[in-house]
């Protein structure tokens, strides 16, 4: 079964406005301080207020959103349905049917979220953005899978400039990497260092690719532990500078690996 995504679109006067709408850093920071221990009555262990949630979360009744499963795009100029369909890898005819139900004069921002627990009733309560509905993602394309390669980076907290997939995506956009080149971004971060070989096995879905990555890491004789890995799946016809990306993210570039 193909995964489905909730899709919202809207128009924002600036990227700053859009980022404020979806910014959940303050709420996540409050939860990071909260120790989840039984309350003692002091303000320091009070459960974070729901008022700290991002405006988008408040509207659609989300506590927080998982940044590994959300697509946040601000385009600046108004975009058409084809651009949105490409961004979420959706069937254009299916998306067009949903699009036609709304009078959308201008669209320059996209939110797409893969969350099976979010109901369409809650999702449709969005105010600042227009909820189009749920669309199926076209991801199980074997031909596309064969035409893609994996790039791997590893990082330690002392050098990392990022901690989320959203931050990785933003840095890649700053570097003007063709957005059509990226098939998938898989970023994993842990506050505590973990064994690098175990991290790769657990986080890289293709077992044969993971094995090749572990062998390359061993050959490089780098630290056997890390806080983060980035597995970037890139369509084969595109070439990217792994070392330059590593420098921008504060990560060590390991290499390029062919998909099976």
C-alpha cells in the first residue's frame, strides 16, 4: 500500500511569516526541559503549556509534528499544481481533483504530512492554510529506485550545525542543489553517541547498501561512534559535491553507494 499524506497550501507574504506559522522550537525546548517526573508543585516541573505549540499545530489539533515525516516548502513566487504534485510525489490527477474544490488564486507555501493518526476532520480545521485532503504518494517506483544512489555523512554533536531533517533540507536549498535531484532525505540524530555500525544498520533500509557503508567507514578508520547520520538518496543522473555538503552541515562525508 502506498503511503498517503495530508496536504495544505497557502500564501504567505514572506518566508519569515511561513516559518513562524510552523515553528515548534519553543514547544520542543519546553518539553526537553520537562523531566516527565511526578509533579512536585514547582514551576520547573510543570508540563509545558499547549499555548507554546506552533500556530499550525494549534489549528489542526496536533501536539507536535515529526520533522522526518513532514514537507515544509516556501517558494516565494506563486506556484501551480504541477509543482506541488512533484514536491509530494503525488498523482497529479488525484491532486487536481482536490485542488479544484477550492478557489486558489495564489499558492507559494506547502505543508504535507504523513500521519495516519491525524484525522481529516482535524486536518481540515486549518485557518491560515487551505487543506486539500489526503493524497497517495507515488514512491514505489522500481525503475526510479534502480536509478538512484545513496550518499552518506556521519556527524558528532561537537561539529554538527543541524539536528533535524528540516534543517538539512534548508541547508541544501541554500546551496542551490536541484530539488529534482533528491529522492529522499533520511537524517537520524541522537543526543548520545551510538555505535556507528549499529546506527547504519538500523537507519538505512537497504541492507546491502548499509553493509557497503559499514565497510567504507571501517576502511576510513574514523570514530566508531557518532551522534548522527545522513543518508541522502539522489537520482543517478544528478551529481552532488559530498565534501561541500559535509562542510556546510558539520558532518564527515563517507561516500557514494549504489542502490541494489
